[in-house]
C-alpha cells in the first residue's frame, strides 16, 4: 500500500509542489490526497488545483473543519510545507503513532536544527555568520521546530555570499530534501534522531 498524505501550506508552495510531483511520478510510493491552506489566496492552493489535487481553504482557527477533512480523507501522514501556523493538539493526535512514538507529521525547516528554530531561519543563520548552514526535515510535536530529525542537508556559506545568494543556496536544496525524506518514510526505512536540548530549554 502506498503512503497517503495531506499537505498543509500557507504560501508559495514550492515544497508542496515538489511533494505533489513526487506523488504523481511515484504513485506506488505515495498518494497526495489534498492540500490544506489557512490562506484562501495562497499560491500553494492553485498549484494543487493545477495538479488535480483537492485544494481546501480552512482558517487556522477552524479546528473542527480540519478534523472533519482528516476524518473524511484518513491520510497516513501530513507534510507541513511553509505552513505558518501551529497545529493544534487534536490535529496532532489524529496523526499520533504509538509504535513510532510521535505524530506522523513532517515539517521542513531552513536551518540545521536545533540551531535557529522559529521564524526567519535563513536571516538568523546569515546574521550569525555560520560557515555551514542547512535544511532539516523533522517530525512535528507540540513545540516549534522541535521534534525528532529525519533528514538534514548541509551547505556552505561561500566567501562572497550576500543574504540573497546564501538563501538561494539553501532554497536549492529544500525541495529534493523533502522528497527524499518522504520517499524514505514511504519505504519504511528511516531513522529518527532526537534533537539535542536547546539552551535554556
Ligand atoms: C521554506 O523555506 C520552508 O523551509 C519553510 O517555509 C518556506 C516555504 O516555502 N518552512 P515554499 O512555500 O515551500 O516555497
């Protein structure tokens, strides 16, 4: 059986589109059931429609609406792709997997977690002057950018990088990393690694 998933996205949806393309190309591995957005005007919704995937606008506050869609579609996994809201506990509970010990919910975050969680991660990493940056796909829990790590990919900050070229280097890795992570989950061959505790946590 292929893995079924829904995507939650708030914005442009380049990662969402890469995941939908993967599902279209490798339908034996994964099926994308719907894309859910908290923003009616999110370009990600249009990307789903173009691919013939159900595109659903649900305001972030409407948890009953989210749960009703999940109960109808019964996805195995959820992939957050630029979803700018925190998933509420009942939604996370829907995806809870006791064998795995966590929720079957993935997120992509543009830093080498546990470094630079939260908003504007590219800006944070650039401002900190790190010689090596990266992208993380991780499991979502009730805290922000906190759950176990599934996959990471690193890139170097080159001597001449300004913020735009630095971020472009990272953005160029994001889509493939997310697809590789979802492919690993679909194959059942993956390991999760806890994040080391953050300072002050
Ligand atoms: C990406 O940088 C992703 O890592 C972060 O939000 C951004 C979403 O971009 N979580 P897109 O909508 O997938 O283009």
